[in-house]
C-alpha cells in the first residue's frame, strides 16, 4: 500500500489539502489567506502537545506572529467564545487556525464569526433568517486542521455552542463560517486514544447514517453518506485497534469530512436527543450518538427499513435486512467497547420529560424520517437509559 496515493487537493465543499505530512503547509496556507498574525485555537488537552507546539513553531519560523487560545470546554460554551474573541483582539490577530477536535473547531469558527459582530452570539442562532444579521465583512478567515475523525466540523457552516444560562445547545450558522482551507493530515490523529477514536468514529457514522436516512431531497449527499458508511465499516475497527495505522486514519478523516458534507441533507433523532443530553449532563457528543444509534433506528424502522436493506447490500453484510443492520451496529459497538446503555455512563431518568421536550424542539428533529413528539423522544431516551432495545 502506497501511502502517497492519499495525497490530493480537493475543492468540495471547500479547499481541502489531503495527505500525510501536509501540516507542514500550515504557514504557507495562512500566508496565502493574507494572515500575518493568526490565532491558533485549540483545546486544553492539545495545547501543550508536540503536534500543536510544532505547528506554532513552524508558523513563527515562517515569520508569522502566531498566538494560541485554549480555554475551551469539551462542550464549548458562549463564555468560551467570548473569551476567544477577547484573546483575538488583545493579540491583534488577523485570522484563525482552528486546530483540534470538534469542540475546538466549533469554538474557533464561532470566534472567527464574532470578531466582526456588534450583536450577541445568540442573535445568530440557526433560527429563521438570523444569519442575515451577520456582518460578513468583519469575519476572520479560518484554516481548519482536524485532529479527530468525528464531527467533520472542518467542512461545516455552523458551530454547536452551549448556552450555559439555559442549559441548551444552540446551533450558530452562517454560510461564511465554512473554513476557507482545510488540512487533513492523518498523522495528527495517531495519538488519539482508542476510546476517543471509537467515540469520534461513531459520531462520524451517526452523521452519515442520519444524512442517509433523512427525508430531504439531496441525491448527492445521499451518495456521499453511503460511501462514508462503507469507509467507517472497513476502517474504524482498524484505527481503534492500531492508532498508528495511517491508511485507516486517513480513510477515517475522509469519512468524517464526508459525513459532515452529507448532513446538508439533514440529521435526525440521534442528534435531537444527544444535544440536550450533552448540554444537561456535559457528556461526550460522539459517545451519546453511538449509544443512541440503535434505539433511534428502531423508532424510525417503518420509514427507513427499505433504505437500510439497500445499505446492507452495499456494505456486503451477510444478511441484508433491517434486523441484520441493527445487529451489525451492535456488533461494531461491542467490538469498539461502546456501552450499550446511557445508564452505563451515568445518565439517569431524572429529566426524562424535559429531555423529551427539548429533543422534539431541536433543529435536528426537523429532518428525522418520522416526526416524533416529545413523549416519543422521552420513550426512546428511557429505552436507551435502560438498554431496552427489544421491548
């Protein structure tokens, strides 16, 4: 296997530079966008690691005055964004390097948006025509460098930010939040622990699977989702088993980017539930999607059964019906050491009614294959807490 076969430049849905070692191009990429003093935004767990320090050093050696901001929670908050904006102006920066997993990328894109606004962050929540309120001329350019294969936020036009006051995740959206250039370098993900590789990989699967099952008309997105699921089936177990497997890491980075590209078509009940659970319990988003997956698929069975049968044939599963697909999901989760129930990660029944209501109002619920009400979401949530998939 020739690893250089994975070196390419893509231009969909934005400029993407793919390949092993391409992080070395970060300084030139910033300069190409006119940056002299970029702010590298990452999470606290990465800030002191070699991959970030090397990127900073390379930028500085190229003559860039590069700063760093890393005060970001696992579920980034509005306060994190405000602090990032302050760091941007304090350091007199002129662009953003979004470096890390989904939390860092989402926070960085929100900071790049907010440095040019005179209205509060929540005025740009993805509701109605709020995005028209954005002063686009003030937005900072973004270079995105993912280090995980999960959210695909590097090719997203939105950020999921937690409103700490109201304990709810809000989606901040504007088309220009899409990073101008993305660097996909699988070497940056080799240090990710197996547990996080599994959870983020299942997040990528949830994006592709919900996009594939969504009821919107978007054949291009459906095709991208289909192939992303195949890549995850073939390469996620390999990436978890051997974090140094560069082919598996590269294919998972591609699959993650594809999943995010595909969910232009819509998401669904997994995300509608994961957003409020994550906001209230501060739990890992990808792990929540991984646990919720079979329960939501079962709730949508009457509408998606034919689709999952077709998907099973594409994946070359031994049996190609709905139940066989669910069995594949359960087997994959077990192989990756993903818990079967929310109860196993400390999620309780205390807020069942509240989460059912919040899920039914979440923007992701709008593209679920079946319109589910608050009680139905509460029932799915209860089943996932107890692990009752077949009741």
